[in-house]
């Protein structure tokens, strides 16, 4: 059932509405004892989660008798952003994922953030699906902050992703949706995958299997879905960053998601006037090429690729 | 005056973006003034430009105290300014949310890093700042209330001779601003808010220029005679009363920034955007001075329309 989560008046003949689809079956043995939330669209240009949410809603609704509990699906936390191809919250300067837990007395964006937290509060698990931006393509991965590693890593391993990246905590990240929920006891996994403004169907299917797997592990879904892969974990591994020093046009020379060896060409930056190679980017280590630049125009400083280094033997 | 390029980045088709710093005097790095970090901070750039022009003459007349130096950086984002965009040209990121920066990161992280490395060692830092909310302010000086802030920093707020000095308790999203990171590094940092952002106000510009010069004189960096300015009322940002729009529509304001109002005075009406009738009236909750006024014609629900500084601190 589609339900409103946050409603506020816009200036001219329209309400701002965040909605969710609640799919529940209280008839099962564990009668509505558990609730899982799937959230996406905080950044309006990240669309991979759209297809995951759509397919999840269809599978769960069609197989409701195999569900025992509640799954709340929030496909558009930032509905104005999605409808206007805008990453941020239109008319608001701050990144929406930097204002949680929001405030009931704040601006519209802050009130919306507050309403979302209030609505998710008390759930057993939340999965927050992000795409990369339009510049970079990412393999399906879960990002976990060091301080939540203990609570989240076991679940991250079940999500059928390629990679779990455990990163350092930073004060600025304390105002994300995921951090706020984790602090309130809702185990929240942040997924990053694909590229902005596009849907990568294979990644969506892969994550969908992972979400169904978690629902099965939590005992609220007895239908299809399951894990087919075990992710690399960033712990004790280095991440190699490859940035451009020149400006120009980037042409990749290695396949995204492939394994590269030290010294392999990952890509070239060329001068569009002459065709001259102004920079060749070589892999600084051997490992998984998990991030690769998608948008060809680069400035000095543009991120071109990231490599998750292999674990050294011995 | 010495003109230096303190940081430069390359793009494929535009001339390189050079961030220029103007230094007056020599010796101790006494005070650094930073203007526009965003492409619409035109008033902030104009204030710095006038400071450069004034300091040029003062330096020629021997007014810079021997052994002291002042650096002015009028604009650190000429690329965005030249295309009329507030945030970074390519990825829409905000340089003022990237500090202390990262020299192996994305372009705006590199700009923040390059800029910060050349300005972090100054004893005093003044940022000509604009706020994330759109509107007009009374001129004021603000300091972030952090563990790193020193009592002297607070007491010096009145050295600017502006009518208000504010202490701000930082939010997580403040921790990546220039002002916050200046403080972490040990610099005594202030943010000076002039009335406008993308509009040059002649009077408010002069007020800001004088405030900066007055501070340089008070700190023994500049020897010159300038009237003492206004008495500074120092208050906590939280003691300012916010007045929100409970209805959405067209805004008809009855008061302006600087006006004194009594409790119950009509501040504005909200007009139905299609039918023209008044659908809401907002009264002042307190006796005080209008400190901030939203300056757009249309308001959404929850918009902060006015800020009022109460006459009494009770
Ligand atoms: Zn995102």
C-alpha cells in the first residue's frame, strides 16, 4: 500500500510528498515481528535503486504468502530531485545526505529528513541504495564505517555484492541517513553501484538477490533469491587512487570490474586538438578495478579509477 | 604588493584557472582574507578587490607595520564565476565543503588543499562568506564555537566594529568549511557576512572593507586612522528567533532587514499564488531587529522567512 511519509506545501498549487510502498503479511508464524526498509533516491541523479525497488516491490507483492513481516520501500527520498535530474534537493544548498536527522522546526528539506527518520525508526534493517555519480562507474559494493564494522559486516557479507569497503569515520558523515539510523539502532547498509543517471540491469539483479537473501536470513521471506558471490573486504587491503593531473579526454584501456596488474594501462588522457596522449594512467598495484571513470571530460584532479589491492601472499 | 599564483588547475578547453593572492608587507603571516569560493559570491569578491586597491595605497604610504604581512585572495573560483554558477563547473561540488582538502582527490578537493596549504599558517583568517540560505543579512561577523576557538577570538569580534558578532555551534556539515579548518589548524578565523551575495551593495561593501581594515589596525598589522565603527552586540546564534512560513505561496513583505519591530507586528503576508487572496499572516514573535529576510518571491512551507534579534537577551 502506498503511504505518505512527509508532506509539505510548495508555493504554487502542489504538495511535496515523499511516499513509501508498504508490503506486509501478518499471517505468517512471526506475525509482523520484523520490518526491513529499502531506501533510495536521496541523490536525485542516482537511479540504479529505481529498478531494484520496482522489482523488489513486484516480487514481494506477487509472493505475499511467502512474506511474514513488513518491507517498506522508499524509492524517492528526494522526489523533486529525481523528477528534475538534480542531485541535490532543489532550492536547497546542502546535500540532502548531510542534514540527517533533520529537524521538525527546520526548512522543508530538514523537516523531510526528520520525517524519514521518524518513519524508519524501529526497523530491524535498512538498505540505502546509492549509485555513483555520473562521472564514475562502481561495482556493487557496501560501504561501512569503521565504527559500525562489528554490527554491519556480517550483513554486508550477505548482500551479494562484489566488495565491502570499510572506511574511516568522519564528522561530516555523522549527518548521513545511514549514520543517523545506525546510531539509533537500525542496522543500515549503504550500497553504491553502477553510474549516475543510468540503470545497470545486471547490477540491479545482483543486488536484488542479495536483498532477498537478507530477507530470508532475517526470516521474513521464504521465496526465491540468494547469494551467489562473496565480496572482497577492504580490511588489510590498500586502495589505489588514480587521478588525472592533466585536462583532456579520458579513454579507458582496462575493463571495469576486471583484475589488473601493476603497471597495466588503465586509461589515457588525450589532447582533443592533436590526439597526443597527455597522460597514461598505469595501475599502481594489482587488484580489482572497482571504480572506473565513465564521463570522458577530465580536469586536473579528476578521479579516473580506484583499485582494491590483492592480498599479498606470505 | 606582490601578486602570486597560489594554485592553478587545468581544463581541456579553458585557460587554466589561477587562484591569485595579493600580499602586502613582509614577514610574519599575520592575516589572510579570502573572498569568493563560490561563483555567485560577487559581493565577497568585490569587497576583497576594494581591499586590494586600498591596501596598495596604504602600503605605498608605509602603513603596513614592518614585519607583518597580509594576503588577500579575492576569488578562488573564477571558472564558476565566469559561467554564472554557484558551485563547481563540472560536478556541482562546493569548494567550501571540501576543506582541509586532499591533494590526491577530486578537482575541488585539490583546490581546497592547494588553497588551504598557502593560507593555513596565518595568525588571523577572515572569510568573506555567504550563507546557504538565500536572503539579506545585517552585516555581521561570526566565529565557530569549537574546542579550537580561543577566548581571544571571541573577544576580538568587536574589533570589526560591526553591529553584531555571532557565535555558532558547528553542525557536522560545518566541519568541512574553510572557517572550521582554519581553527583546527590554529588560525583565529572569522566569517564576515555582508548583506548580499550575487549583488554588489555599495554601502554594505564599504562596511565590510572598513570592518576588515579596522580589525587589521586593532591587531597591530596596519597603522592608519579609521573611525571605530559600531558597538558590537555579541550573541549566540541560537538566541536569534527564526520566523517560518506556515503556508506556501507568494510572499508580501512588510518589513526589511534592519527594521525594528514589536511583538505582534505584521511581518509579511502569504498570498494565494493563483487566486490573489491572503492565506497567511506572519507576526513578529518578539520585540527586536530584523536580522535576516528571505529575498525570493515564492515561499514553500517551513521556509525561514525572517530572523529577528530580540532587544533583550532574556
Ligand atoms: Zn548518493
